[in-house]
């Protein structure tokens, strides 16, 4: 493109932006554009009868006044044309009367109005240049007055539609200017300049009126939305707040809020007959309240005392009188229970032995309660039981919804624990999301209580508009005659709780001595796992991933196995958990990476290898270096390696984890999100990091046969992934029917026992198209050069 074409394009862009600003002087939020357009057109239609009257009267005035000119017939035709257009417009107005006004209008409606305004403006603008030369000075002055009046009136009446106003005024101004320039006398040239200035003023005025009009509309919309929010908050305030609203009628009887003051001794529906002042005990506070209400005064923080059964409460009242047109209609106010403030001294002693957040007993109080139980005689000692409760997924909720919601959840759980336990024992919070209950009542069945706790904690909970669903796991340790050590009892209950959590959310497990043996075994397994890593006990099996369209193997997922020389095959769920708890997972992960990449070097170039990475591995500073060294040693294309992470990586220390994931992506590795939909899945993960693949959790495959919402959820995930440029894999396919559904839903790859179980690499290499082709001598030499170059490149990246 030469310099001239570039300058022309720059001028066109500048002109387009200037024209847009002229026609759209106000930036309107996209959500409100249709609503504003509807009000623009409605405002103009409200003046429609004046528009018709002004056009018809001015056209008739010109037709009547200029009938003795030589162009009489043409002027009458012109007058008839204006009246005809106004008749059509009036018919439109009449036909739309009585119909509900639309809540939104399209851009097409604005364009139609602009077109009609431009047409009318052209007709008026044609009058001066066509008829001006045949008129005398007095007649010309009349035409000028009418034309200027039409420009002014049109700019005002069309000011809510700046496009129409500019089209109408501009067309008339252009015609008037042409009429003046047909006879370019000094006077006409001067008038032409004045006309241009006047037209610019009308343009500016119409834009200003439009801006003010739209600004007022948007402010009214905002005020209405805020009023709705305030109303909603007030309703929520009345329903859930510790403070509450109240009101009285003109005679001092409660009209609302009676149920929040106390458990009043009245029948349902009779609260409107309660005298407000009679709720409170006779003291200085009540006397002050009565005096202020008798004088119709506003008051704030008037403290009164009331009795609710055997309890005494203090309430702070704030209110003002409600006057309408000078007539008193009662009081509206807010009440706050300040009993806690009045009992602050007792509260200090309470906090010394209780958890500050939940109000439950703390660890010291729990130990004291256990010591008290252990000091009982043998018969009563066996009546006691210790329950340890841990909230499932609390960390996920706390990280995702914030610590404020997390604290509110803990408080609510504590309240529910107190409701379940009642006077049967002591509730305590040990710290974090762990609670304890010491049951001391002889009729308290610990299993029944534990089930009630699990059930109550699982009830839906909402805080500040955010839902925080939670569940609980419970470990039970009964107190036996031979027990004398509180710490041992706590340790045994903790082992039972650990076993309950291992079984999944919401489980209850009672301690038995095998758990103590198992705990010792876990310690032994940790030591043996260190030896296994140094020896030859660990291996990798590989489970294929199949391309849905071709049916061929698209990749292999590396899965770690431990063949213990004495214990035999140990479940990955057991030894990986031990590895993560002990920190060995970092060393194991490095071994998996090196071994999996060595396997990838033996596979066909079209087959990828997936490696699972633990959240603890991502916290290791040398994870990227481990991958670079393995890639350099094997010469494997990094695009063939998939790094699979779970959503817990995105929830814990997410910024640091994202930085490590970004390093892996820059190396050329693919990063996949595993088990998507199984936990606290959030689309924000997909916004914060560009994954190459989503692996849909096996639970969705298990529920596919039921149809319904499961299929729709999978379809939505597939569509979302495709829109973001990600592939989708669904795990756990075990039947032909599931495979058919997956194909119909559009998933890219599948994994499951239907196609292939995890197996050794040596067996997979026997399958057609899995093993890498054997190179001839020349190709081997070339491959060695290529691998050497790749190794050097990876070393440079690492440096």
C-alpha cells in the first residue's frame, strides 16, 4: 500500500469515528441499548400530534400565502405532498394507540425513523431552491421564517433521536443554503454563513438534549435496579439478620416484627393486637420510650429490657415516626438484640475455654471433659464415647468462596452440632474444620448421633447468596474400662476418622484395634516405599485412549504399580496416598516422568503419553527441569506428552501453580485437566489457563445410561471445550451403549475397560501401529543427529 492509499484510509477511519460520535453522543451499555431505543421512539411519538400539526399548518400557510405566485400549482402540489405524509404518520400513530409499548426496540426501528425524518426534511429542503427565485422579498422572508422554524421545531421534537434530528435539520439546511447560493450576493453569502452556524447550533443542541435524555433514563434504570436490590436486601435482612424491622400503627400496636421480638404468648395471627410498649419491663428505658413516642419524636439506641420465659433479653430500639401529608401513621424502626453486650463480662470467661469463632468448647475444654470421664467409676466410664468430626471438601469451599464463607460454614456446623447433641454431651472445635463430641448421657447411642450429625451437616447451606454444600465424616471411639490416657483415646478416634474419610464423604467408622495396627503398617509402608523407589519394585502400566472417529489408539496414560516382594501388588490408592503424605511423591513423580518418556520414545510418533502430576509435584521448583532433561535424553517431541492435573491444583496456591504450568506449556508439553466435573469444578479454571484437553470424570459415564441431565451436561462440556480449542476425553466407558452415546455427544477420545485395561508396555508394543518403526542404518544415523540436536536445544532451554 503506497503513502496516498494509507492517508486515504486514515482519513476514512477518522471520518467514520467522527460520524459515529455525531450520531451516538452517549455510550449506552449493551444490555440497555434496546430499552433506551424504545424510550427514544416513545418520547418522539408522544409529540407526534404536534409534529403533524406543525407540518400541516406550516405547509398550509405557505400554500395559502403564496397562491398568487407563478408557481402556485407546484406549491399546492408540494403542500399536498406534505399533508399526505403527515396523514400517513398520523395513521401510524392512531393504529398504535392502545397497544402496549415494547420494552425494547431494534436498530432497524431507529433507522426507519431516520429514513422518514430524512424524507420529510428533503421535501422541506426542496422548497427554497425550487421556489425561492420566483418569490418577492416579503415572500422570501416568510419562507425563511417558516424554514428556520421547521429546523428549530424539528431539532427539538427529534432531539431524542439524534440521527433523525440531524437528517431532518441537515436536509432543510442544505436546501436553504442551495437557495441562497443560487444568488450569491454579499447578503446571501452572509446569511449562508449564519445558516451554517445556526445549523451547527441545532446539531449541538439536539445532541446535548439527547445526552441529557439518555443520561436521565440510565439513571432512572440504575435507581430502579438499586431499589430492587435494597428491597431484596431488606427482605433478606428481615429473614436472616440478627437485627429485625418493626412497625406500629398510629395507636401504638405492633403491625410487623412481633415474631422477632420474642416467643410471645399470643395465638398466631393475633400479633397485630399487641401493644408495643407492653412487651418491655417497666424501667427507665421503657419510660424514655413511652415519652418519645407520646411526643412523636425520633429515637436511636433506646435500650429496653424484656423477659422471654425464664430468660432476660436487652433490645436496642431505633425508629422514627411516619408522617404522610402531616398525619401520623405510626413508627418504623429497627430492633437489635444487645444481650451479648450486656453479658460481656461473662463472655470473657467463656472465651477462655471456648472457640472464639463457633462458641464451642476448645481443645483444652475437651481434654478436661475426657479427664473427667476417665476419673469416673468403671460403670459410668463406659457410658461415654468420643466422636471426631471432619468436614469433607472444606478447604475447597474455603478457597473457592472465601474465608468469610468458610467461617460462616463453621459457625453453622457448630450450631447444628449443638442441636443434635443437646444436653447429651459436650461439643468442641479442635481447630480448622475438625470438631469433637463427648457423649456422656447413658441413653446416647453414638452411632445414631453420628448419623444425625452427618445428615444435618449435609443439609444445603447458603451464605451471602453463595451455596456451600458440605458433608462430614465421623470417627467413633468408645471409652473402655481400661482407658486412662486421653491422648490415646484422641489418637484412636483420629484413626477411625482417617478410615472414614478414606471411604469417602459422609462415612462413619468406629475404632477397632486393627486400625492401630494399620497405622503402624502405614509407617512401615512408607519406609518400604523408599526402598521400592531405589530398587526394582515399581513399574508403569499404560491404559490406551482411543480416537472416537478412527477407533485407533491416540494415546496411553501412564499408571504406577508397586509389586512388593512380600505383600504382592499394593493398590495405587494406598501407596500414592502414603507418598503424598510423606513427600515421596516428588521423587516418585520424577521416576514416572523419566520412565514414561522412555516408553514414548518406543511408541509410534502418532501416539501421545499422559503423565499424572500431583499438586505436591507442582510445588517443586525443578519440575520443568525434570521434563526438559527427560525430553533431551529421549529425543521425544514434547507435543506428544500430556501432563494431567486435577482441579485441586487450581484451588491451592493457584498463582504459583499457574506459573509452573505455564513453564510446562512453553516447553511444548500439553496440559490436561483431569476428572473434570468430579469436584468443585469452575469455568474460571478454563479462563485462567488454556488447557489442551478436558478429561470428563468417570462418574458421568456411570450415569449416562440414565440419560436426562447427565447427557446434557456432557454435551455442554464438549461444546465449551470445542469453542475453547480443547479436546475432550471421557473416562470409564465400559459398555457398547455408552460408547454409542459418547460418539453421538461428539467426544474426541474415550478411555475405559471396554476398549482396554491398563497393561504392560511390552504387550501394547505387539499391537499394530503402536511401536515406533525400526529405522534402517541411514535413518538411525540421521535420528541420532536429530536427537543430539534436540538434546542440545533442551539443554539450552534448561540453562
